């Protein structure tokens, strides 16, 4: 366990942002190659896929850890603090990675009895691009998976507690930029141009029309304005350009798509009415996480086998997780691992992954693997 803690703290000292995890990848290769996996492949440029095969037919099980850090300056002063000025592991992906290295060690000693186990060290989770990049990789495309699992540490919950629910687990989200092109004019003669300020203000109000803030409603939806700009700080000119950016979220993909369409339609009518040219760009797509009841049962049984405290969530989390694309492509489940009630929140500048829960994470994954293989065999 001590060496897994050292690995976690090493990763913490040398964080890398989404899509730039080159050193992390090389470091992990060095840790994993001596474990003699059946295959060890680079995937999605900066990720790794590590495979342990049995000699008997059985399920293909995928376990995922995310490996990227965030553009946040760490304010902690402990010895393993980030060595980089404005980058740090503030989501605990250093801990998730160490947990999956721990699972690889167990698999090296006790290879799967049936089927194949795939450990995916996934890059670029925070920007919602890693899972798609992995799915596009020919090395990954060769496989189909019977079940896939991932965990996320959760500050605010007792350490070692397992937090889960069947069906919807976390929201789906997508971001959009609307760009309004008008025409600048002399500030003394705005009528000679086309100032998009009225349209911008109306578009920002659309949030109210499309938001359903009640989290227990099936049609829960949040339309959050995140950025807006109008014209230039050039006081002789009437503005000729504006932008409004939003993040939209909902419990499931179909509903999210409906809200996106409705918002896009309303913005288009607004722009057309004002004679403005409109461009829209959609990005940072995060699929909702759907926990298949069978995969959820495995998580629950595994927690019970280790006498871990269990909390069934009443409603899904409002945050998003890139694993949603994998859990909606294959059957799977994601669960939370309590990181301590006093631990600072994810993405806080003083957050640090608690090393105490590494062992719990390893135990959960190893148990899920043996349950999945056993279930398939019986
Ligand atoms: Zn995060
Ligand atoms: Zn995260």
C-alpha cells in the first residue's frame, strides 16, 4: 500500500492538463510493464490500455481511471504539493490512477479466471474529450465490453463509504457559444449600424424559459449562462458583435437534446428578428451516466462483501463525468467513494485526494471483477 501512496503523491507533484498527459503515460508504463500484463497499449495519444487475459472464455470487463489534472493553482504546502504553478490534481484523478495501478498489481498475482480484464487509464476527462478519443482509437475499437466500471472520490461523504444508485447516476451536459454578427457604426449614429445588444440581452433571459431547477423532476434542466461579451472598449463605436455562452444539463441524453434544440431555435428566432447573422458552436459534450441495474447490483454486492458503508442516492448528481459515454456505449456502472466529510470539495484549491481510500478503491474493483466473472460462470 505504501508504494501506491508514493505513486499517488508522485502524480500529484507532476500534474498534467487534459490531453497533455505524456509524462503521466510514461510514468504509468514504467509502473505497469513489470506487472507483465498480456498487452499494454498506448491509446488516445496520452492514455494506456492494460490487459490481463485468462485462458478461458468469459466476459470482457473494463475498469477506467481518469489521469488528467486541472488548471488550478494549489495552495497546499505539504511535501507532495504540485510542482507546477497553475496545474494541480484537484479532482483526485491521481488517486483514481493509483487505485487502478493497485488493481493491476492484484491481477498480476491473481490473473482472471475467465475472460479478459482491461484497465483503461483515460486522458482528458475534465474537458469531455477523453472517452471519445479512446472510442475512436483502433486499438480500443477491436474490443467490445460486457461491463465497464469507474469510481469517483466524493468529498462530503464519510471516508470509505460507497455511494451509488441504479439508472441515472450523473447528469449529461453540453456547452454552446452563440455568436451574433451585426454591424458597427459611429456611436453618435447607432442607427447606421446593427447593434446586437437587444438580442444579447433577450438571449441571456432565455435561461429562465428553459430551466427546470427541481432536481426531483424527470425534466430537470439547467441552462447556465457562463460567458457573454458585446462590442469593444472603443467608445466611439456602437457594438457590432456579441457572444453568449451557456452550459446545459439534464438527467438524460434525450431530454438534454430536446432542451438544446429548443434553445437553439429560440436564439435563431431572436437573431433573425433583429437581422443579425448567427453562428453557433457546440462543445464539451458529457453524456449522462447510466448505471445498468445488473452492473449496479455488482457494485452493491461488492460493497456488502467488504462491509463497506453504503449510501443509496435519492437523485443523480448534477455534475457530469466523461465516463457517461462509455457507460452508454457499453453496459456499466459508476459509483462514488467517500473521501471524508471534512475534505475540501472537488476543484477547491486546497483539495487533496485522501490516501486512506486507495485500498478501499482497489478492494472494490477487485471484488467487482471476481463477482462479474463468477456471475458469468454460473
Ligand atoms: Zn473534475
Ligand atoms: Zn474528476
